[in-house]
């Protein structure tokens, strides 16, 4: 069974893709450093601030629910199993390591109980 692969991620194009990403990031950093108030940034900020508190509250609640333990554990577990079954074992191991790192991060934060800066 031949796997689906994106050709632009193959070795001949990977260096060009990284250089393009680096160039775009550099240009964006230069633009942000030299333009005090970018018109689009101000418009986006005003649009977000003009949203009703109820709408923002619903969005924040949705994001919180997605980040909670049961959902953020079940979804990666399903993806890990699907990747393992489909033969993408290296990616499933990598995702498993990322999930373990996330769990360790939460555990360490609870154990240390360092107060948040005020």
C-alpha cells in the first residue's frame, strides 16, 4: 500500500520550504518593528473588542472545554491508535511522547505550586 505523501515535503523541496518560511518570518518581524500601528492590526483589535462579552465568553468556554483532560486525552489517544494501525508508527510514538510531556507539565505545575506573577 502506497502512502499519501506531499511532494513539497520531500527532500528536494524541504530546504526551499524552510528558507521561504524563514524569509516570510523575517519580513514580518521587520514590518512589525518598523510600522507603529499597522492598519489591519488596529482593525482586528477593534473588531475583537467590539464583540459582545457573551460571544467572547462562549468562545473562551469552548476553548476551555477542548483543553480539559478528558477531551485532550481521548482525542490524542484515538489519533495515536489510528496512526499506529495505519503504519505511521514513528509519528504515533512522537505524539505519545508529546502527550506524556503535557501530562508531566501539568503534574509538575501542581507539585511546585509556584504563585503566578502579579
